[in-house]
């Protein structure tokens, strides 16, 4: 029988073949599957892939929305599988390359597990001591604790030792130095006290310190990994393959294989992958990604096309004139990369806190030791008190305070459809007070207006034609006409440079671009309907602007497009400050001028002409369909509705507030604990209680981020 | 207090057992795809189909 776990998934027969284990050891391809979400999806995708003769085995990972494929030897082209998945209703992209499995996550989890195991057992033994065990019993407990704690810390705390050693060799004081020092000293002095039969041993403190700090590290690493995989998911959206004309055939090739002089074939709606000249007679291209200019421009045979142009009237043939690193797009990317390094690093809250905290801890412990030496002259007692101070002040909650919030916030944003690409992005987004929008492609889209008086019959034909094409305008039409049943058409053909034609009950129907490119004409037999091309604001844009204003943001529009259009859209959305006809470097100047006024600028844009401005702003967001270069320059990418930007900002503000609260909480614990420790009243029990409660408090507080 | 000589090895053995199992779950990549594992129990096992 078949199982339908979600109504959205059509399920065929359920002969799901699941290879045992997870990632096939010989996986040669990785497919990104953004649409999968349930058991039936796993079954269908694996069935489709495993049924293909070229594939030896395929395994879906639902958490990461990927499939790993082990192909037969010699297979290099996955486009056939992607089409097979598309037939089954699943969008799939080829991931840029198969990354080596990242073992650092599970490695850290192992350290964390061992620290946790040892901490629980030693804590159990310590309870006996705290509740009054004395003499031989206490000594037995300490000896058993030592036998567990010494090997466990030696293994589990290695990440800290390694970092501390690296920092010391470079002559720096990193957070890991006091941590390592506290762990080593605590173990050392406890061992000494155990041998001497002393009162206090700090084994459980050393272990819980290791455990809580490793937990913070683990959260931090998981967040960084999800940020990295978000970035690689995005680059999978960019076409990696193009059709090259070889002899009479069109062959799908990876983009890296294209050489100067190769002739390529592009479908309507495709992005030009390399700089090229046109081979066919004529074409209209949308260059708004590069210039912001929303009118399509005409190109005739022999004229140049730039990487990043979108072919509106296709398919066409082009000949490559610059490939790889030489394309205009790549040159711009390099400029952005240079600007990025020039921006200087944003120092995060965690770094600021650490830079105050680390020297302070050392100093307090040292002063305590010297003070006790001066007063009592007893090295053993002074050392005991100094170690107690070091353990109590060690940034246990501080290590969790910020990673816990970041993990909670990025997780929530990911579920909303926003990929945060940089680990300091949340903090920078939280400080934004001015939002600058690009117009074309970000707030507006080109659309065909369906006349209100068009008969239902014609609408059905139009929907049928729109269904058959992947042109951006057709996609817009499909959205406008989503309630209309498409007419049954046959003989569908996309005509080069014109549009799409078909037959309906033997009668020719077509949707062709008008000669000036500003309208499209629907013909049904002899009847003609004109569909004007206009610029529409994207859904959610108006609400977004209203919400941003409600949050006290200063909103403005910054576009390369002509003034009249910019002002019209500005009026429609309620944006009064508009800069129009601004070239790419002008956009950077505007953003820099705003920052010079002391504002924290958020730039939202999708085009190549925005990339430099995205880098120059305090924080930046790009929509999911943006050019690769802009997505790389932006701190966060919003897939889906643009209106979500308001939620992103609200969540970032809330996250930053939680981070500050957490820092305050952990500082508060120290204000109470440090005087007690310095005066020699600290006991292992007190350290254990303070460490656990402060860590749990900051974790719970982090979960309030929403 | 002699009971401790039995109970402490007992607790250490049980804790150690849990640790060994935990290491095994990490080694066999069981934290790799938690969502997928949760959903796969809904799929029919091909070996069960007669």
C-alpha cells in the first residue's frame, strides 16, 4: 500500500528503495532539492533516481534538502536526472561540487558527549562529598573522580588547548587561554589535593566548564555550517550548464568548459552566461540587472551581449567573446571583493566582550594569588583560592550567551525563508535605521497587463500559452491567471525572437512580442488582443514599506532607472525620497554619504549595479532571484516574499536584545561570585551551582528570541 | 559503606555503556538527517512486500 503523508505530494506506487547507511561512500553528484518536505517526497525522488540506468544509488537527505547520487563510471552530465525529477514534479539543481564530508561537527559532538558523560558521573560522586562524606570515603570519591576526569578533560578539552596554543604562539590572548589555564590548573591542583588528602577538589568544575563551553562551541559551529550550506544552496541556483552547439547538435556542457569562440544556444528567459556577440539576426535583452534601466534593449547580429543580460526573445545563438574570469560580471565581482576587504571588519559583541573579559580574568586571578601570598604566605592556600577565582570567573555563560541566541535566531530565519550568510549579520541588521531600496527587480517586476474585458475563452488560451514557456513574463501571467483553466493546445512552438505559437482545435493561436518590445499581442485566429508591458510593484512591497515606517525606519529609493518612472513607483509605494538615474558608482556614493551622516544603512538590491552599494552599506539583503554577485555581496538572502524583510529586521533586533541581556546575566553572576571567590569563600559546590544556573539561564533566555 | 563498592562500579558501567552507544550513533552518522529519519519510518520497507 502507499502512504500519503502530506496532501501536497502526489504519490505513485511506493517501491522506495533505500540504500542502507546515509551518504553513499562513492557519491559523485550532489543535487539540491529545495522542494522536498515529507516521506512521500523522499520515496518519489529516490524511486525516480534509482530507476535511471546511469545511477547506481541515490540517497535523499531531508534535513539538508539534498540528494547524493553515485553514478555509473564515466557519467558527467546530471541534466537528464534533473529533467526526470522535474517530470515527477520536483525542482532540482546540481550543487557546484561534491564537498568533502565535514567531520568537524561530529568530532565536536564526540568531545561534547565525553565531557557530558564524565561530568555527570563525577558530579554524582561529588554529591556524596557535598552531603558530608569524610576521610577515607571522601578520598575514595576523589580518586575515582580523578580517574574519570583526568583522561576525559585531556581528550574533551583538546579544542581549547589547540586554540590557546595557537594564540599564545602568535603572541595574542584569546578567550581560549584563560579557559585552558582554568581547566589545567583545576585538574592539577585537584590531583595534588587528592594525593595530599585535602578538603577541596575541583574535578567536576573542570568538567562542567569544559562541557558548557563545548556546548557553546558546538552551537556556534552548527550555525556556521548552516550559513555555509546556505551559501552553497544559493550558488546551486545559478545555471552551471549551458547548451553548446557542436556540429548540428546542442550539447549540455558545464560552464567552465566554454572556450572563446564557442557558439551557445540560449532559451528565452535565460541569463547570458559569458560575454558574447549575437549570431542570430536580432534579440531583445533585459539589462536591468546591470544598469537598473527597465526598458528592454535591442541587439542585432554582431552586437555584444554582456554576462548577466536576460534574453527576452529567444531562443538565440551567441558566440563567446570572454569567458571565465574575463567576463564583465567577473571583473565586477572582483571589484566588490576588494571593496569588501576595504570595509574593515565589524567587531561582534562576542569579540568585544571577550576583549574586555580575558585580561580581566587573568588580572583578578593573579591579584588574588599575590594578595593571599602577601597575607598568609601559604603557597598551597593561595593557589587554591586563585584557581577557585579562575574557575568561577571563567566565561562559562559568556561562551553560551551569544552562540545560543545566534543559533535560535538563524534557525527561525531559515524556516521563514531567509538565509543569513554572515555570522555578524544579525547584529548589524539589528542596528539599521535607514533602508535604501533598489527599484527594478527588487520592488518592481515587468508584467503583462491582461485587459479587463478579455473574454474567458481568450484567457484560457493565454494561460495555456503561458504554461508552455519559462519566460519571466509567462511566469507573471501564470500568477495573474492562476484561477483560469488552461486551454488544451497542441503543436506548441517557441519561435526565435518572437514568442510562442500553438494550435487549438486546428486554429492557430500565438503570443508574440510587439515590434517595439513594449507590449505583447495575443492572436486567436484573426482576433488580436494587446497586452501592455508595465512595471508592477511586487506583492508585499507596499505592506513592507508601511511596516518599515512603522518601525521608525527612514525608507528611500535608489535606482538607475529614469526619473519619471522612479517617482511614479515611489508615489505608489509611499516613498518620498527618490534618487533616480544613478549609475552603479553613484549608488555607492549615496550609501557612503548616508553613512557619513551617522546612519546605519540597510541596502536591499538584486542587480549587478547594486553589488558595490550592498558591500558599502552597514548591512545588506538581496532577494533570492538576484544575480550571483549580489547574493554574494549581501549579508542575507530572502527567498520568497520581499515583505519578509520587516520580519528579518524585527527578529535581528530581538536577537541583539537577547544577546545583551545574556551578557548582562553572565556579568551579574560574576559580580556576585568574584568577591566571594577572591575572599576565599568559594567552594566546589558553589562553583557547580553558579556555573549550571548561569548557563541554563542564558540558554533559556536565548530561546525567547522570536 | 561497603555497598559503595558495588554501586559505584555499577553506575560507572551503565554510564560507560551509554557513552559507547553515543559514540556508535555518531560513528554511524545518525545525526546527519534527523528529519529524513523521522519520515522514513512512514515508508514501506521493500523487503516486506510479498
